[in-house]
C-alpha cells in the first residue's frame, strides 16, 4: 500500500480541526497547535494512524470478510458511494436505523421483504395486481432500499465498521461496541478517539478531506482483495496441476497395464505354440 503522503494530506485540508471551544480534551495528543481559535491536527500522527488502520483493513479484506462503511452526513454520502462501491463493500449513507447490528435478524427480514417485492413485481402474475397495488409495492420497495442502503447483500454481521464522524454516528458506535465489532473512524477534534479501535485524527467535515482519507482506505481494501484473489488463483493453479499429474499418472498406468497384458498374452501364445510344436515332433518321427 502506498504510504500516506504528508503533502497530500496537507493540501486536502485534513489538518483543520474544530474551534478550540468545541474540542474534546482526549484529542490533545493529536493536536499540533492552535491558529485563529482553530485547532490544527498533527498530520504526522494522522499519517501514522492512517497507515495502521489501512494495514488492518487490508488484512480484513484479505481474509474475505466484509467491512461496513457508515457516513450519513451530506458531505460524505456521494464520496462513500463512489469510492467504496468499487471495492464491493457495503455502506450506509442515508440514515442509521437503530438495531441495524444488534437486531440484525429483523434487518434481514426487511431485506427478504424487499426481495419478495422484487419477485412479485417481476412475476407475470403481478399483472393481476391493480395499478394502485403495484404503486404501493414500489413505494415500499423504494423506502426499504433507502433505509437499507447497500447492505441487502450482507448476509451476516460485518467484520468491522468504518465511520465518518463518530460524533454523528454515535448509535452505530454503541452497537458495534456491544457486539465487539472492531471500529475504524475519521475522528475530528470535537470527538473522543477512545470510542473507536482505530482512530484516524482528521477533518471529517470537508469533502476533499473525507475523499482523501477514503481514497487510501479504498486502495488498501482493493489491494487486500487482489492478494486474496491471487492466492485463490495460485491454489486453483496448484490444484489443476495436481489433477493433471494425477490424470497423466492414471493414463500412464492404463498404458502400462495394457502393455503388460499384451506381453503376458504374447508369452502365453508363444508357450502354447512351443507346446504344440513339441507334441507334433514325436508323431512325425514315428511316421
């Protein structure tokens, strides 16, 4: 993974924190200085924490597990959708539905309901439904899709959560902690970094800052997925080679058995001919 660049983080405004009066004292280790009443984040520490988080996320992706991204604030919605969608990881960008993790069974029921509506509307028998009934089903489906986001494909609890602004997504944090799900997050100077397992001190309000951090995160996940695919390809190649060798060995055995049988038959035939010739010789001498 490409190491986070101090210059790129600086240009993206990742170092801009909140007003001094809004700060959380637990962010003190990550604050470099104060300028015009605004706290400035130490980008050296941001870079180190970002690299640490990316390495952990890469390993999760490599293991084949899913990472759920949560970013419902306006500045982050489109960025998460565009950046994370390419990795194939699930994300929530509209609103966090209470119990999405702690009451996952109910969420799965909602997903199944959405799938049922899809099948119903696609079925030819749906033509028997009135226009009003079809419209009602379509509205229910749109509402479910809006609330569920891209987690419709999430068949089990995610292995980790990545959150943009833990101050806003505090319910998601609480649910993850209750289920012992590791949490990664962009943490601004107004939040408590102790609430998450991997805190990345950074500006979580500016779109360009969010985009920059997520670009590194997405790249590390993609790298992990590629390495996993490479491992699968090597395993498949090894299996194919082993199967090919086994097949060639079987074919060689068949040929060997065939040659051995032919040799045995030839020997038997030769012995029979010799025996016949020996039996015929005394008869000729008698004559």
